[in-house]
C-alpha cells in the first residue's frame, strides 16, 4: 500500500518522460529521481491501490496493486531491440488476479504523446489465439455484441503486429470485416485520453467506465482461454 489516496499526477510527469527520451543515462535519471518518485511513481502506485478498492466496492471482477501491476521504468535490454536503459512511458495493468500475465486486462499508458486506456486480450499466442479466431467466426453476433460497448465509447482495435494476410487455416473466409479481425494479433481495443485527465481523480472514474464496457469482451475471451490455462494448471479455482 502507498499510504496515501490518489489525487493526480504531478505537473512534471509528461515533461519528465519527454526529457527522459533525450537523456537516456543513469546520471540524468538519478539527478531527477525525486521528480520521478514524487510526481510519477508514487501517484501511479496510489492510483493502482485506489482502483482496486473502487473495483472491489463496485463488484468489478478485476484488481491491481502498487506491487504487482506497475511496469518498471527500467528497460530489460537483454530481450529488447531498443537498448536504451529507460522507458519513456508509464504503464500498468488491471487483471482478475492483479498479475501481469493473467489473460484479459485493462492497460493504462501514460506518455507525452500517447495517453490511452486499452482493454482486451494482449499477446495471445498459439492455440489460444487460434481458438479466439475460431470463436469470432463461429459466434460473430456474440463477438460483435461483446465489443460494442467499447466501440460505442470510441475505442478501436489495436493493430500493432497485425498480419498482412489471413492466418494459416483461415484463408477461405470471404467477409472483409471478419478477415480484418482474423489478422489481429491482439484482441484488444484502446482509446486515447487527454492529459488533463492526469489531474485529480478523473482517471479512476474513467477506469471504472472502461472496465464496465470491457467486461462483455473479457468474459467472452475468458470462456475461450480459461480451459487452456486450466489444463496447464494456471487458472485458480473460482474464476469465471
């Protein structure tokens, strides 16, 4: 726990992240660590704890914490093409358990030119992704209904890593809209928010609204991926 309620990010949040892009070295970061700790990290930790409390109060089956849900500002350069030591964004996730690897999430991204909230299933692989694609084909009405609350809020599908051609085994699909969905690597949608939302507690209300809109898609996806996780012993009892 952070010991304090979330009241917004500091005024140097976005300027700090922008400057960090130009000063990718430990000396600059340590000289400015106090700004990072007080205006970025501590507010993000408080935000996670307050979102968890609000979701619990409103019976939203998602949670997060300052300890589990925040991505480190340090980049793991061992597995990254980008060898710069620091990320230039803040990121945190909300899942059923609060753990980052739990499937089905909300994601908060804070960056100088890219503040957004995403929701859905990110980085599905192998049989899970294939099963999701098959469900889109077999239950098109249910899938459209599941994503409708998000698209009505202005969220759009995340096209990062999108395939240029239909995936193997799905070449015979003729419907253009379905084909575009099958090319997605991430069954997730996002919507940007204005930097003004970093002030005060407005971001908590936004997260509640996004969570409620995302639940139909998350529940649709959990029914698909949970059997795979259960077979691997990864899904705790009592999940949907």
